[in-house]
């Protein structure tokens, strides 16, 4: 490839994407990183003063930081495992091509096109005890005492409801990717195994899943990253409440930086979030890489 | 070839733009005005006022850029931080404006405002004065402590609206509705500010004006101290009264999960007889086509020292120190307070004027006139608590705490203790 | 293949399929039925069907919300942003897949890192940047921001181009075809399925984005569908049927387009996965 006179072409290919990405995404992020070492009022540059790692140290003493972190980890764990298990189950079913499979897959993909704002509004309405239908529906099938229950206004159910809606929204995309992965597995392998008398379960366990590892890795990393960054849905559905009950890190950051006037502290939270995502995806990639070699 | 042609066209256009710009610069001053009044009718009125001003002042062109409400704070802060604020800036009166004043970014307008002050209703100083200096002119006057009710539903239960004049009467009416199987008070505290306003109005009813103003302003103004503490029984009592309403089951069942719009919808649709919001509720009722709406002052608690007092809110037009022409900007501010502009504002906006012009000949919605009457009848007025308390204590200890008190995460006493701790720490930290 | 499974497994599989499908379809039916009811009917019961369906509600919501303008704004922004992204990212993905150069891995990781940055954290610095450039309240501000959303597209294009044999380009080079023509005439036509997939995925993301238009497009005349729909919800609090009609208007057209292009997306993804 390294022919004289042609070696620089890749630079021209990379340049536009590099410039836009650097100027409009990375540069602001670096400025944010710097501001996490400062305290200021957000209005006058004269008020900025360098505080070193004080913002980061303060985080460790802040019970609401731990609360948001706990909520976030819980959210990611539940959402990730549900999406992988359900996604794989549905992908396997659809891949077996039951009658009507293309109608089903079309329907499953619908939530992908909807914005999280619309989805949030829709489910907030449906879950509301005053204007919704979930309470009356449960009462109609004979479950008493829930008609006036505040699904999004109770500590026990606010975060689980957001999880449920999030899974509902993201499941279609996971099924789509996993199904695509399944369809790349050459039929010969499976036919050969079947002729050898392997059961469907054994085929899945010993042929399909190992061959799916790369696709699964992609889905796991994508879902994890997106779930850590969860923001819109919480803001629309619960606004982090009731009383921090469904507050995750990005929402905690938002409230510190924009509502409580602590921009420096807010960006320190965001940096922690970045580091956590980096570590978790790093671990996931390393695990999948090691598994592949074994 | 075509590349050249388009390049040439572009250059020509650029030159033309420069000439046009340069020509205009030679004769007139352009003033950039920023505001959060981006939706009609508010935006319409301000735009009309700007047009009127530009027509009457050939040497000055005011250019109004409006921002969506939620983004405005970010936009303005960023502009100030970058040293490029507009020539005239609309800000929320009170603490919001004082932040900018405190960091020396607003012009001291004390002398300019003096003659305008004479037209102003009394009791509004805390909205534009900080540390003895004035920083702008007020625009619009919203009344916060209003209770809306559905007269038809009240009639059905045989409740006399006059009984809503006291807190006890309000609670008795609520109980009557509850007994009849109707949850009385439409309330949605998902976004916290609604609960903040309830607490605000109850507290305001319990305290005297001085107590109320000082307990808030002590976080903004080093020279003000408050004898009353948030942990004192008087302040804690406000939380208790607020919590008692929820415990009695008077709030609509979605009170922690619904947002204010949903709650308002319940009231306007005739599903709940009571709803408390500010004077802007008159405009909301109109937009929603609601028929059976009447109003009264938010009922003051028993033994209220000043039972007719009003909680208000206003916007402030200020001039940043970096303005390109201070005299022209002042001219515009003065124009905004003039009678024709104020008349236009009141007639088209479902809102009141902070200036005391004779409004008897103006076309006003009857409900708005009633609110104007409440205002005329009031012993005094104070701003909302969130306008006179530093956001660092207010956000956590009023906005978040009002949910925590309802959920039981904080007892009224704990809420008061936490609030006092924040205020004490804040003053200590700033060396006040 | 499905038929070869035990009956019990098949029944269970159908129960799962129907349950998920119902969870998607029912909210839509509820929305449509609610929109067509009167406010009185809505207050009485959330399940009842409209006695006399009022289809004018959609016209009312469309006109009152000025959705023609909102759609034009949204489509304009989305089309420009997606076209730009496809151009830059296909080029960058091709470079990362087919060229050998120093720090290639580092450049790739650099491009991926952006996925992990919470967008809220760059809000203030970005706003500052746009304000300095004088772009607040212009479409340029949002479009330039979207131009920076390169990570997923580059990731996808790189994987896709890696699946195309390098010999193809080598052969063309021997024939004396310029690098530029190899990219435009040979590589891009081969990448059509990837273009379709990335294009549609980004179209959905950008069309649905809420945050950046919210902070950059303040002027009412510049608003996008999502922004306009949110404003509509607030100003019509008690008019549940109109509110829901606006929700349907904001989701309907993208949904129809998606259903039409579903096969392309699926094929694109499968092919992308194959090549990767």
C-alpha cells in the first residue's frame, strides 16, 4: 500500500470527520475536563478558581453521588441482562422462522424509531393514576388496591418502571443485531450437527452461541454504554424522583451543574461516569477477547 | 467553470453584505436585546413594543432575540461568562439578577430608576435592588398565591366560595369533597416547583413580611440577618401544614408522579375542584377552553399576621456593563415602562403591570381584574422565596425537600434542620 | 425448522412473541382511541372506545401545532446532517480499513472514545463555542454538532470496508486508476448497503434528538418536531385528545418511513455483520 505519492490519501479521507469530531465533540469535552478541577459561579470567568481534585474528593462524601451510582449500576445490570437474555431468546425464536415471523419482527422494531421523549411521555401518561390506564387495567383484572398507586411516584417502583420502558425500547435493536448475527452462521454447520443427532439445545449451546460471540460482544458493549448514559427517559418520566429515587449519574450531574449552580462539581461527576464506562467496556472487551482465544 | 461562477457570486454577496452592514452602522446604534419571551402572547407584546420604539427612535435599532425558556439561563450565563452579553438582557427579578449584579456585570441604574420608581407599586424593591443599588426595570407582575376553584362543583356540594377565605374553610371544603368521593386538590409535584410554591404560600402566610424577606435574603445579602431560623417552630409549622394536606388525602392520587400540566388538566377538565397556581392560570384556563373557573386568594393559615399579603414574581430588564450604548439602552428601558406599552402588555398578556397607571379603561379579563383587586387590597407584597434565596440552599432544601416531606423521607423538623444547616454553612463559607 | 421443535416449546415461543407484540401495539391503539374520543369520554374511562370518532382532531393538532413548519425544519436539518455524516464517515471508515499508516489503531480508538462522553457534559462548552461563532439560533449550530456524531458510523463503515477484499483496489491501482476514483467509483458503490443502514440509523437519531435543538434553536420559527410537540403538550394541558393527537403526529410519519425501509435496514445490518 505504501506507494510513493499515494501514502497521504488516507489523511484526506480522515480529515473532515476528524475535524468536526475534534472541534465540536472532543474539544468541548476537554474544556469540561479542565473545569472539573475548578469552582466557579458559571457567570463570570473572574470567579473561576483552581481547586485541584477537591471536587472529586467531595464526591466520596456525597451520599447522593453514591445513591446515583448505585441506581446507575443497578439499572445497567438489570437492563443489560434482560436485554441479552430476552434478545437472544427472541432472536433464536425468530431465526427458526415460525409462521408470521416477519410481521413479529417488524412490530418488535417499532420502538426503535420513536424518540425517548415521546416514549417517556406516552408511558408517563399510561402509568399515571389520574389520567393513565395501567391502574384501571390492573383493577379490571382483579388486582385490588393498585388503582391509585403512583408507579412513578413511589421509591419502590420508579426506577424499575424506567428500566422496563428502557428494555421495551432497546430490545428491538438488540433482537435486530442478534438476528443478523444468527443469520450469518452457515447453515451447513447446523445441518451437519443435526445429521449427527445433536439436539436443538446442544446445537444452540455448542455451535450457535460460540459463533455469536463477536455480535454478542458488540451488543453488550453498545447496550452497556447507552444504559450508563441514560438521561432523557428519566428526565421525562420521573425527573430523578421521588426524592433521588430514580436519580442516575447523568441526571445527578445535570442537577448539580444546572440547577444548583455547581458547574465544576457537575463535570467532575461526568468525568467519573466517563471513567466508569471506559473501565466497564474495557473489561467486557478483554473478557470477550480472552474467551475467543481459549 | 461553474466553481468559479459560484465563488464569484459568493464573494459578491459578501461584499454586498459588508456594504449594507457598514452603511447601517454609520447612522444608527443597534442594541441586541435578549429575552426568554419566545412564545405568544408574551413574545408578541415585546416584539410590538420593540417595533414601536424603533419607529419612534430613528437613530436606534433594538433587535430582539428570544430564547426558549429552559435554554435561556444557559444562553445568558454563557454569554456573560464569555464577556459577550447582549446590550439589554431580560433576567428573572431577584436572586437571578443579583448573581449577575454580584459579579459586577450589570450597570448600576440607581439614578436612572429613581423617577420610574415613583410609578411602581410599593413593596417590590427586593426584586430589583441589591445592596442598596437598583439594577433594572420590572416587566410584568405575576401574583403567585392564587387558588382557583370550580364554582359548579362547589355548588354541587353546597360549599360557599366565601368559606375559602381561611385555611380552615379550605380544608373543611376539601374534606367535604373527599367524603363525596372526589379528590379535591389537583396537584402534581413531579417537577418540584409546584410543591415549592405550596410551601412558599403557606410559609408566607405564617410569617410577617420582614421575617419572610429576611429568612430568604440572608443567603444573598451579607448585611441581612434573620432572627428566625428554618429550624424554629414557626418555619417547621409550614412543612407540617403542607404535609397534613397530603396525609389527609386531599391531593389527587398522582401528586408525586404527575407533572403540573397533568394536574392543571384535571382541574380544567372538571375532575378536581381546586388548583393552586399563579395569575398565569388565567391564561392557561383560556388556552384550555375551561369554562368553570373562579379564583380567590390562596387561603392564609390561622392567625396569619398579614392575611392579605401577596407573593409576586416579575422579570427585570437590565443593562450589562459591556453595552454598546448605555444611553440608548436606558431610553428603551424607560419606554418599556411607559403607559401605552404597559396597557398593551396587560391587554394582550393575561398579566398585570407593576406600574400604577389608571387601568380602569383597559380591556381586561374579569378574572385578571379580580387579581388586580387582590393586589390593590394587599397590605404588602413579597417575591417568591426562590427569588430571594440563594439557589444553593433553595434547590435542595425547598425544591427537593418538599418531595421528601411528602414521601416521608424527611420529617418537617428534619427538613427545617437541614435547611438551617445549609444557610449557616453558606454564610460561614462566604465569611458573612 | 420451527416445526421440528416440540409442541410445548412452540406454544411457549408463540406466547412470548404475542406478549411482546401486544406491548408494542396496545399503547398505539390506546393513543389512537384516546385521540378520537371527547374529553368527557376520556375522563370517564381510559378503555372505552370513542362513540363518534372525531378524526378532525388530527387536523386541529396539526394546524395548531404548525406541524408543516416543524416537519420541514426537522427534515431539512436531518437530511443535511445525515448526508454530511455519510460522506465523512464512509471516507474515514475506508481509510481505517484499507490503508496502513502510523497510529492507525490510536486514531480508531480516538474516534470511538466519543461514544462514552455523556452529551450533557459538553453542553455548556459547546454552547459557548457556538455562541463565539455566532451560530446560536441558526441551523448551522445543530448541524455542525451532528457532524461530530461520527463514532458509530466510522465503527460501522470500518467494519464494512474490512470485509471488502483489498485486492480489488490493488487491481485498480495497477490499471492506473487514481485513489480518488477508487474510493468514489469502486468502494462507495460497494458500500451501498452500509450507507443505507447508517443513513437510516442516523436519520432516526437525529430526527428524534431533543437536547441540541432545545439549546440552539430558540426561535419558534426554527423549532423541530420534537421541540414543537413538547411545547404543544404544555400549552394544551387539559385537552388530552389534542395532546395525544400531537404525539401521534410526531411519531406517525417516521414510523411509516421506517416500516417501508425495514427490509433495507435489516439487510444492511446483516450484510454489515457478515462483512465484519
